[in-house]
C-alpha cells in the first residue's frame, strides 16, 4: 500500500568533519524519478562504520589525506547514508522491473544519500526486491558487512571447506557476517570478541570464541580476517599456516600499500583494499541468505531523529551487529 508522496522530506547533511553533532536533518524537496529510475520511501537505513568514518574523517593512519582528496577538504561532499530498505512509491518512464508498493533494498555506495526519507535509484542499479521474511530493519542491515565479508572470504581469500579461519572482531557488522559465511563454507571458525559478545560469536557459527582482551590467540590459521587492523602482517605472520591468507579489513596506508605491492610473503598472502559493491555481489549475498548461510545481525534500532546518537554508537567500533535508523512515514 503506497502513501501520498509529500513535497518535502527530511534528509541528513554533514556540515563539517567532526563529532556526531555535525549531522543535521534538513527539509528538502522529495526527488522525482527520471526515466529508468524509481522513487523509494525509505523505511530503514544502516549507520555503519563507513558512515562514521566519512563523517568524522577519522580513518586509519595515512588515509586522511586520501579521504579528503577523494571526498572533500573541509567537509565531506558526499551525502550521508550508504544503504537502505524501503518501498517503491513512484516509477520513472520505462521501468517495468520493479512495481509500485514493492519492498526493495539497495546500496547507494559512497555517493551516499540513503539517510533521507526518500531516495531515487536506477531500477537496473543496486536495488533488488527484499526477500520475504526479512524486515526493513534487517534489509537495511543486510549489505554493508555482508558484501565485505563475502568479498574478502570468497573472492579474495578463496576460502575452502575444512580450513581454519580466525575472525578477529567477530560480532560487528563485518565480523558477524564473516563468521556466518565462513561456517557455512565448512570452515572451522575461531572468533575473537569482547567477553559480552562471546555467546553471540558461538551462535553465529564459531566453534571457538575467545576474549581478545584475555591474551594473545594461539594456533595456526589458513585465513585470518583482521577486522580492526589489530594484527596486520607482523601480528598475523606467526599464526598463518604455510599457505595462509591475511585479510586486512582495516589497515593504515603503509599496510595497504604493502599488501598491494608485496602481496606474497613467505608463501602466504596479504590481502587489503576496499570491498566494492555491485548488483551481482548483492544477489550473491541474497542467495547466501536464501541458502541459510547469512542473516544480518540487528543491533540497536533508533529513530531517524536520533541519527547523531546513532553516529556516536558507530564511532565506538564496538557495535553488536548492525545499527539501523528507521524513518518516520
Ligand atoms: N575494507 C573494507 O572494504 C571495509 C568494509 C567495511 C568496513 N571496513 C572497516 O572494518 C572495520 C569494522 O567495521 P564494522 O562495520 O564491522 O565495525 P563494527 O560493527 O563497529 O564492529 C567492530 C568490531 O571490532 C571489534 N573490535 C573493536 N576493537 C577491537 C580490538 N581492539 N580487538 C579486536 N576486536 C575489536 C568489536 O568487538 P567488540 O564489540 O566485541 O569489542 C566489533 O566486533 C572498520 O574499521 C571499517 O571502517 C572496511
């Protein structure tokens, strides 16, 4: 059931790099879909580590200059909000792949704009039907960590059944997806998390869950997913099996460049870089969900009006699963 489309909507804007208070909600005209586009009334959108970093400018060492060259010197030129879940409320000319009232979810990527009550999307772009059984909150939580985990584990590290995997930082957006996907692949998963999240790590499929504050991890692993860049090559090397792969989800500039320039080290491989979303990767993650391999972990759910508070939580890098804001109708 569709609602009348208002003239104006609330949309987030970042006034400068800085603390969560730099996020403001403005009244803005509701965009009109062009030919080939749809207008989506957003029900929920994630507030991710990526949103927090783009707003604060707080990125791993050496990356700050690159960030500012890419997205703006004094303030980010990108609109906030990387992904959304909602309902199609208007169709541009020539759209027949989606229909009015259809539940959809999608990825805006780094151009952003999903922290708004309405978004336009190319119907052939990164927007797909939301599977039955997923709420809009889960739809909002679906892609950010899931696409990253799948890309590093499946495309880059070529994880195989029976391999030993260490997921260091296992219960945030990326880690909670990585544990599920690795366990589904038949890997033997060791997870690290803080003490209060160890049960969650086991529920997601880790056979061993260790408190990262209790002491160093022992053992040999075929794949290490270094979610927060707390291992890097020096810390991971003694734990990597002879053909082991290290996935640097977070890394400073030096480690990222070294991974690109010298990926092969002592028979092992160091993998860095940024996951890039695509419609095909979205569909693969949906297929993993339909196969029972992945369901996003939903943590805090806040109203859109509390977007600055949501950013403050995302700033902590101790989220439980995914944090989502829900838009008022
Ligand atoms: N390369 C890419 O393409 C890509 C894509 C997405 C995200 N990222 C980056 O990946 C990182 C994680 O993103 P996210 O969305 O998963 O963040 P998140 O939801 O905030 O989760 C962070 C996770 O790291 C754990 N953690 C925090 N401090 C730790 C420490 N000192 N040692 C071990 N674990 C620690 C937390 O565990 P507890 O809460 O249990 O303490 C939590 O599980 C961010 O730096 C983000 O920018 C990179």
